[in-house]
C-alpha cells in the first residue's frame, strides 16, 4: 500500500516538474520571439 502511494506521489511530482519546464521554455521562447519581432519592427521603421 505504501509503495503505491509513494509512486503516485512521484508521478505527480514529475508532472509538476514537466509543467514547470514547459512553462519556462515557452516563456523563454516568447521573450526571444518578442525581441526578434521588435528588432525587425525597429529596422523597418528606420
């Protein structure tokens, strides 16, 4: 019984870790994409 509870806890922890990783990845991608777009807009307006 204890083993099954422990494995469920591990699975939920792994899911949270994966979600955190995805969130940080998408934030980083969004930031770099915003930089690229804003730089292009600046170059086009000059």
